[in-house]
């Protein structure tokens, strides 16, 4: 079974765009008429070819070489990265869904999301440069001044300049409100920035002509905590009157982190203002930085969930390929004296089926979430726009956390399929596991996402947003349970959504009586439960769509039947795990605090 380095899953992406996203109706909304399905399919085929041929071969190179901080204080990226990035800029794939008025493709975000999946699968480390830049574009498009848009957007959208997000400081971690970076106003309206930022993805590199940092800092005299934080644009090179990058700003790359994975992506410690101060420009009003940075963070959170999906897809392809090459043991019923392909063993098939089903569920959830972002902007009625805004708010922490968690699990499963060879670096399976491990930590750890889901999202509209959503899931389950091929799947989805509803009510009750420890203790299992159920709902919808098409084109029938079988496997083998999480989600915090977790007890 021959398989290329990476095979873009175009058929499944097209299926999700047609049946989960409903691209046909999306393309009829004002602003998206150019995104008809035929055009999008052609674009995705071309994008898939580009990333498979140009970027995917660099994934092991980036892992082996890593980015390097030279003695001159500049960052050198792995062999081939710079040339591939220039080809990416020339092709324009990174800007396909960015604003058309500044040179982007103007496609729906979900179309750009499909392109991004293939870029990330090709190389997560490489893709992060474009991902962070897109976040900068969204933030400036919404909150930048006309002058800032004129100076920065076109170059960021083209990829000639790249963008970063500077939040974390050595003493603060995820507690952004504890940051100390200072911004002192100057007579010309600029600010001088001084401070240190850590974990800055693609904070310095040799691929773009300029790097535009978005930096959170405090203006002296502002209120403490997050209310006193402002947002600034701080270019690596100051931009001259001609719009071209000129002299270096007062920013120094102190070091690169030595990481578990994504070695090709330079993760920098940056020092601002060691001399006169780094020149920065305020975005929006003073002390309004967190609200504007969240524009980038929410975009990044869904993108991080997509990182889980994209690396999982690559890990699945690698494991599937190996299972058709490796012979070991004799399968049940095989002739005596012959070794069987490991894909013939039931446990290997269980692992591969789990990986495949989870990847398809993740893709459906993420694409559904991003298409809801598109409709939140462009749906024809205010009522639908509001409903989609609520839905995006609800699903964003789930999309980030559940998908990034599964990405790690699937990559680990891929190593297991390889057996001992998976633990050997030269097979490549281990890289997917190491690369994927950052995703549950990025952009607010998954525990923080779970807290957001329970503390902020569950109470929306007095619980009405969750209640309405679960009612929609239950309606799908009821409909499916009346179809012979989906009866068991539909019945299991009914049980799981009812269990999720009970957990939702229990957590809401804890919040109502101020039992926040109990609510926080149940947040993570609730988030996992929520994602598992939403995955089951979208898999059932996929199966319904596949059944409706069988017979319409006999050439597709076998593939469509496999869609149904995959959905059944998810609902009958994986979805029941959601029910087991009702207890942990609803059980409160008492046991957590009865445990003696002191170092002294651990030593005994």
C-alpha cells in the first residue's frame, strides 16, 4: 500500500463542507458569493497539492534541525523553511479568507480553515507563523485605527510581514493580569515599551521582512489587574514614511526554548527596551487591551484545536500505512506458518477505527464552529446572527480543549500501532506525539477552557444557550433512532445527551448556590463529556447525510457506507464514555480536598 508523505483528506473535507457546514447556503450570503462549492473544491485541491509537495517534506527536517539563535542574535530557521515560506507568500494560501479590501482572498473563514488544516498537517511548526499572523490581521481589522490598517494590514495579509502575540511573562504564566511590561507615552503619540515576554511563538525568524508584535503592557497610573492592561503594536523594524521596514526597534531575542516538540518553530524570550525603549503604538483606548487581545486569542483557540485535528490526521495516516506494511503474528483464521499483516488483528483495527472516528468527529466540530463564526457575521437576520454568536461562544472552549486533548491521545495511539518501532524516532510516529503535546497548553490550558465553559458559557442566557443546543442534539438522536441502520447510534446519543443535560443542571445548581469549588472540580470532566457528545451528534448527522446519498451515485456508495460505519463505531464504542463522566462532572470537590497532597505524604 503506497502512501505519500501526506495525503490531504480532501474527500472528507468536501463532505463536511457540504453536509455539516452547508457551504451552498453559506456562499449565498452577502460577502461570500465567490465561495461556491465548485470554486472551493478546486481551490482545496490546489492547496492540498501545494502543502503535500512543498511543506510536508520539511516536517522531519524542522524536527531534526530546529530553529537556532545565532551568535549575532538572529534566528535561523531549518533548511527549506524560508524557501517554502516564500512560495507560500507567492501562492497566497495563508490569506485566502482574510479581508479582500487589504489584498486577502475574502473567502469565508471556514474555507481558509480547510486550507489551514492541510498546512498544519504538513508541518505544525511551520504553520504556526501564518496562524499567528492571521490572528494579528483579525485583531487589527476590528480594532486598528485607519492609519494602522493602512500601514500594516496589506503586508501582514500577504505574508511579507508576520505577526505575533505577546502575553506571557516569566512570573505570570497564564495569569495575564500579573504582567509588568510598561508602556510610557511619548509626545508624538507613540509609547516606549520595556519588559520581558516569554513563550513568543515565531517571535523572531528569517522568513519575513518584518515582524509585527502585538504586546500587552501597562501604562503608568492605570488600574491593577487585567483592567489596567493596554495593547500595542511593536514592529521588529520601524516602518518608514515609504511603508518599508527601516531601523531595528529596541527588541532583543534573549533565547530560544528547548522544547519537547515543534522544534522548527522558534519559541522566543524577547526583551523590550534594554536601551531607550521599544517604540510601540496603542491599539484602541488605554486600558482596553484585554478585550482587543481576546480577538486574537479566540481565533487562536479554535486554531489550536485545529492543530489537534491536523496532527491527529497525520498520525492516523502514518499508523494506517504501517499497519499495511508490518507483518507480525498470525491472525485468526490465517494459514499456519504465515505471518499476518497487523491490520488483520482485531486490536489494531480497534485502535485504527478509534483514530479514524475521532478525527472525523473533530473535523466536523471544528468546521461547524468556524462556519458558525461566518454566519455570526453575515447571516441575513439579526436573530440568526445572535444565535450563532452564542453558539460560537459556547463551542470555542470545547473545540480548543477537546480537540487538542484528542490530538495527543490519537498521536499516542499511533505510536502504539507501530509497537516498539513507534518508540524509535526514525519511524516519525513519535514526532506527532511530541508536536501535539503543546496544544492542550497553548492559549489557556485546557483546564482554563473547561472553567470558561462552566463559569461563563453554561450560565449564558440563564442556561438557555446550553438548553437550546442540547434540545437540537436530542432531536437528531430521536430522528436517528427511528432509522434501522442508525437505531443503536441514535439511542446511545439520546442517553448521552440526557446524561449531559443532568450534568449541566448539577453544575448550574452549584453555581447558583455559590459552590464554586464544586463547579470547578467538575469543569474538566464536563468539558470532555460535552465534546464527546457533540462529536456523536455530528457523526450521526454525517451518517444521515451519507445514507441519503447512497444510490445517487453508485461510484460513491462504498465510501458513503464507510461514513455510516465510522459514525456507528463512534456512537456505539466511544460515545458511551460520555455517560461515565456524569458522576465526575457532578460529584463536587470534597474528595479532592480530602486527599493529602502534601510533599510530606508523597514521601511516605
